């Protein structure tokens, strides 16, 4: 099938043209793609085996053999950055998936039902939203112990009310529209209307929010690992690498520099991608431009 825009429907050509013209979207897409490719490559290849310790090569500076140097145990930092990307992305995907999978149906249901159902769900939503991911992780790890799974659960729980609010707000703006009234007049129930009409029309908003939450999930995972509540050794984590480097910054600043840059670049790329998607998909912003 040809990818020539000439053979695409007019709306798709319009969105594609807007995306290609949006600098924020393109830069964010390139950065995000590079991080994703790095994570995928780490499944099959890394410059060195991170499970092999070499005291003789500890805290080496940048060189041709070790472009990012080595850590306090002689492990190659570039290899650890690559595997850390894989772990961070995996945690973020599952956590955002949990938030979206639970929050979107709850928000759409609350908007469809209205009344006391909407009020109760939103008040429960507010209570959950009052507990940040870090506090949720502390409570969960106090009961079940630290680990990546518990970090995923904590971040996922924090994402549920975010997606519930976005889905509810988008759905409420659509229910009074004429095409929804026509669907109701045709005898369709609220559940069917939500699936066939509401969710497809708020998908772009949810996609943008998902991109933003993905970046926040990576930050949260790094913060939890820094505190020892996330990914546990010997599996590398960008946050854990920062924790291990904090007492050695004076003698080996590269220990903190590269994992810190990895977090900054990844979050920046996702935020740029989210901003670009918002500009491309939000018709109100397109009209303003």
C-alpha cells in the first residue's frame, strides 16, 4: 500500500501535513524514537555485560572503550543506560496502561450516568488523586516490600484519576452535541453511544494526555528507584544510578551526568511530542494558528 499522501483521505492528509510542519512534534518524535530504539537494542546487545564486575576498572573516565565511563563497581555506564531505558519504558507503559484502562472507562461512565453516580465517582477520584505516586509507593512497599511491580502499581493508581478526569470532561462536552442526540433518538443506549461515538471523539485528547503521563511515569519511576522503592539491583535504573553517584560526584561527575541526561532528554522528548500532538490534533489550537 502506498504511503503517498495523495492516496490518503483529505482529513488524514491535513493531519499529516500539520504534523510534518510542527517542529515540536518532529523533534519530540525523533528523541522518543531514539530512546525507544536504544531500549529495544538493549534486549539483544549492549557493549558490556553489566553483571560482570571489575574492581580494576572502577570509575574510569570517558574513553574509546567506555564512552560514558564506568561506575564504582567497574560496570560500563553506557550499557547500564541502555538497559535502564528498557526498564523505565516498560514501567511507564504498564503504569500508563493501568491508568488509562481503568480511568477512561470510569470517566466515560460517570459522564454517561450523571447524577449521584458521577458525584460519587468523582469524589473517590479526588481522594485517590490526593495521594501522589511517591506516597502510594511508600504505603505499598511498607506492606509488600520494594520492587518494580509495586512501583508500577503505585504509578498506575496515580494515573487512574488523571485519565478519569480527562475522559469525563471530554465526554461531558460531547453529550449535548447534535450527533449524540440523533444517536439517542435512534434508540441507542448510553453504553453503545459511549463506545461508538464518545470514545472515538476523545481519543486524540486521551492520546495527548497519555504522552504527558508517560513522561511523568518515567520521572516517578526514577524518583522511586532513587529512594530504593523501585527497580532493585542488580537491574539498572536511572534513578538508582543517580543514588549510587551522589556520594561520588566530586571525584567522578560522569556517574551522575549521564543517567541525569538520559532522564532529561527522555522526558523532554515526550513533552515535545505531547505538545506537538496537541497542536496537531486539537482543532481549537489549529484555528488559533
